[in-house]
């Protein structure tokens, strides 16, 4: 039962953080961030927030801006989501999309060689 609650919170936090970034943060460094996943620990003390960017050249400035805005986002999250303890947020760049694209390109290349 506990796992189901954590999975629901993961989805809810992903939606709410995305909304907060889109509507309430005015920092241009965070403008093109897309939240891909959230993983909350079972005790709700920490949450890993995975994100991607359209342009990776701004990765460093975006990471710094997200770290600066972390407490603001956490505060807004606590207003929107009713939990006893709002977890600390740790923003992590999600490389899985890039990895998937690389695998897709390799598969396409193999297919072209076979034809």
C-alpha cells in the first residue's frame, strides 16, 4: 500500500512542479525546462526531480537556477500538495532521452546496413 502512495505522489509532484516552473517562476534560465520524472523516497524526506532541456548548452546555468529556486518551489509545492512533510528537492539532468535517441540511431543504422 505504501508503494502505491509514493507512486501517486511522484506523479502529483511532477505535475505540480511543472506547473510551478511554467507559471510562477520568472527566471529565464528555467524557461525551457521539462520535468520528466520525480522519485520520492519512502519516508518523503527527499525527491529527485529529473528534467531535460531543449538546448544542452545552458545546462550549467539551468542547474544553478533550479538549485536557487529549489526552496521557492518546495514552498509552493507544500501549499498545493497536502502531505505532512514536503520533501527536499534535488534537480538532476535526465540523460535517458539522449541515450534513447542514440540507441534509435544505432538501430536505424543497422537496419539500413541490412537492406
